[in-house]
C-alpha cells in the first residue's frame, strides 16, 4: 500500500509542476500541423488493437 501511495504522490507532483510548465512554454499548432498529426491516429489505433489482441491470445 505504501508503494501505491508513493506512486500516486509522485504522479500528482509531476502533474502539479508539469502542467503549468507545459502551458507556459508550449506553442499553438496550426491547422496544417494538427491535420498531419491526426492523419496517423487511425493507423496507430489499429496497431494498438492488434497488439492488444496478440497479447491477449498469447498470454
């Protein structure tokens, strides 16, 4: 139980410190950049589903 609480505490601390830093130093993405990123999402989701199916059936 101690390990779980310490992991949760570390994650919360990273969230409290990291989120303001990401908001401060991040830049706005253009529509073209967002379009490029979203083009890969369906393919990556397919790879993830196939990998999970292989893990399920092999394990």
